[in-house]
């Protein structure tokens, strides 16, 4: 079958025949402008499955948004080209974002207390070795790759639901399923069917973020009830899972797929995410905007269809030691939707530099230009994030910059390295100067790419 074909093909001989009258599809998502990744993924799957899979052309958000335009224009161009609405509330970079996302926070909290309460909520929900990276990087921005990946996965679900598939297997183009991956999946699907266990999603490969242990799904099955999992690059959707994702209204508030999918079946530490209509609808509550999209990209985004996705969203996972899927490290590091030097920030900022490697870090995070949605200068106490509050007093700003205050600069550097912020006492004049500098940088970063390059050239 030709790459990109939407017709379900025959299943390969995986040791267990597909059940009758149950169309099954195996799909790999890749970008046409990355022929190296497309070819490598296609060759691997063909070696395992013959023609029993299809290559799906993902949404190229970078091409849709354009390069030389303001932040507002890029978002508008992306939305018009893809028939979606970007969730502008995703980035948390300032205290005002924390207060907006966490309406349960007491207004009596100082800015510093509110920010640290936010950090504690994320740290309490997720493993400590993973929460810090999310706070300092992934929760601070929405990238073009995030939007493109989310829409690509959504379009696969929309197509599968429209065609009445009973099982849709999804691979990203940097994963390499083993010869045992599909046979193991089909055996578990059959066991669940015989045991009468309903499910929506099964992770073949992902990263566990939640702290609690994952209980067995059924005595006869090796699957576990999935906790909060990210790096969702290999999974299967049942007919009900396809329906819930395709019709919940995700097109009306697009944010990273690695946060959308786990929010459907496990608590997300962000209150605003759990309250989004698409999340509420897919979890079994009322809501959902936008219809069932197709391959054309408009996805029925202009139509509204509100309803209830009956029953809770049930996600299962293979144990982490199953090793059914390997990740191509070089391909993962170069992915448009992963952390790395090629990431283009659409909303928010690039966060702090984080060294690391592999699938999750993408070889390290490099700061890149911010494109905030609101470039207006911050005013008053809000912009200082509580740094002037006496009960959070640190070394004075002047003393720290001068290297005094008993090593204040070194203490500030250590705080920045471990917490991504440092608390300093600033005079009114110093705070005003910092606000003017922040406003100037916001204005610069909100400008078009061409203007930024011209300014950088003049500065050099």
C-alpha cells in the first residue's frame, strides 16, 4: 500500500489472527519534510509487517505558522491553516499565570507563596526526577512542535473514528517496535475481551510520572492500570478511545499531546487543564466543542457538538520492563516536537537550560526567543514575584551583583541552578529598572523574526 493511504490494510501474521469484522490499523506519524526519518521508520515497519501499516503525514506546524511574522500573526496563521484553536493559557511563566491556572489558591498569598505553592503541587503529583524538568521547561511554553504533534495524533484518531476502526495502533517515527510488540498487544486485547474488561488506550511505550504504584488491570492480564504517563510515542486506541478523543473538542484548545492523553485518565497537577471542556468531555463529563475532523485539516472546528463521552476514560499500560519498543536516540533528539535547539517557541518562553539526553531531554535545552502573547509591561507587586516581601528577604540585589552580602551572588547562582529562581531584595528604583528591562525584552521578542535578526546584527 502506498505511504499515507487511509485504507486499513490486512494485518500481518503476528501469531494471532485479527478478530472477524474488526478493522485494525497500524499507523506511523512522520513529516514529509523529514524524508530521512520517514524512510527509516517505514523501512523498519515494513521489515516487521510487510504492507500491514500506513505512513501518516503529520501536521507541519512550522510551515503552517510561517517564519517572518509577529507572535500573534504566527498563532493566527497556524490556527487558520490547521482548523484548530491553540490553548493560549498553557505557558506558566509569571505569578499571574499561576493565579489564573489555580483558582483555588487564596488571594491572600503573596506572589512568592503562590509560585512556590504551584511548584509544590507539581512536585507532589509527579516523581521528583521528572517534575523539576517540567516546571523549568515544558510548562513554560508551547512550541510549534507541540501543536503539530498534538494535531497529528488527533487527526489519526479522527480518521480512525470516522472509518469505524476497532483498534488503532499509533507509532511516532522515532520508535522501533520489536517483533513481539504487536503479537503481545493483540494477545492482551483478546484477554481483555474475554474477561469483559473495557478499555480506551493501551501504552506500549511511555514514561511513568505519577508516584503511586500501578495496579494490575485483571488477574488474567499482564497489563497495569496506567498512572500519569508521558512520552506517549507508542500506544493503541480502541473504538471507544478513538471516539472520545475525536469528539471531545480537543481542536478547540490544543496543548501538548503528552499532557492531554494522561489528563484523560489520571489527575493532572494543573487545575486549568483538568477544567478544559475537552478533558472533561473525554473523561466522561459533559462538554466538547468541535466535530469529528477529517484529513482535510478543518476537522469541523467551526461546528459545535456538545455531548457526553459515556463512561470514564480507561488507560492501561504494559510494564516498563516489557521492552516492546525501542527509541532511536538520534531521531528523538532531532524531533521537532522534542526539547532541543530546533524547537520554535510559539507561546511563553524557553525556560532554563537543562542538560541531559535521550528521548525526554532531546540532548539538552537551549534558550530560544520568547514570543509572549501579552508584551505589555508588568506593574506593581505582581512583577516582583514577592521578592520585596520581608519574610522572603534574601541578599540585596545590589550586594549580590557586587559579589557582597557574604557570597550573595554565589547563593543566588545556586538557587537559580536548583530552583530556577532566586529571591533578592530590590529597592523601588531597582525594581523599576528591572520592569523596564523586562518590558523591552518582551517587546523585542514579540517582534518579527526579521526585525530580531536586524537588531542582533546591529548589536554585534
